[in-house]
C-alpha cells in the first residue's frame, strides 16, 4: 500500500513478491497443475495485494485463485473455477475476494471462511432482449472494481457492457452499453473500471479508445 513492495506475474509461470526499496525477491509463488491434472506449473495471469499489505492473490490457467501470506509464502486459500482465472481483487476491507474466469464465473468469496458468498451471473440479465455483438461475450468479465466502501461492484465485458452489483450478495442493479463509433465493428472490450472516491461516478476505459465518466447515483 505504501509502494515499497511489488507483486508481479511473470512469463516463467511464477509470481514474485519484490522489495522495491532493497531490490530483492522476498517470495516466489507457483500454481501447480494438480487442479487441471497437469504435472507442470501453470501460468499465473493476474495478481493483487490486500489493502493491509499482508496477503496476495494470484489467478491462473490451472482454474484456481489462491491467497498467500506474502511474508512467509504460505498458501492460505484455494478457490476453484471451471476456466482460467483472469481477474482477482480484494474488497476494500480485505474481508472478501473476487475472482473471475470465463462463462459466468465471477465469484465472491469470504476470506475468513473460504466460502463462496455470491456469483455474478451476467447471463441472467437481459437488456431489451438484445445483447448485440457476440452474445457469448456477456458471460466473460474483463474488468472489475469495488466502490470505495465496498458496497458495490462494477464489471466490464467484451460486448461493450458494464454491470453494477451489490457486493454482499451479488444482486444485479443493471447493465448498460458504451457507445461505439462504427455499428459494424465487432464488440468493444471494457478494459478498466473505477469508482470515484465519493461513489457517485464510474469511470471506464474501452478498446475503442474512449475513456468515459458515468453517473451512478
């Protein structure tokens, strides 16, 4: 949180916890292939550090999200998906974890118990009966962010769509699409999202080159 340490996912199938000030590696984390029946370590796609700086999250091609003690290197939790995990994040309080894989597998987990508390099912949400572009894209999450107090989550998808959820139980408030310049152009991926500090606005960045501000409440 103070910028002294860095958690990096590398192409050699490891994640490295690094002391920036002292220029040294503290821990190296790996995903074994047991969850997918492989004898080799699996690629780690995404990493993040908890708000208190004590824990790390990794998500990988072995269909798992894993929580680690950054100082000791001990693995504390493993959460299983049905596809490669491409996004992980902690809630602002650090009490919950969100991990996302393909095919409607964005899940919220309780850190203390390890239990799943919600699934964000975008396939259950319909907007005027039309998803447009490529309907299969509606179940993949490409960006996500918590509001500052952790009450809401926003997710982005490859079909130009953004959705807002109640974080405690995954209740869907609704979805909307960002505009695109050419109607015949394929789906535009939402690449980054964030709430304003007061929680009133959402900011988005998409593959069409547009950065936008949306009034949430």
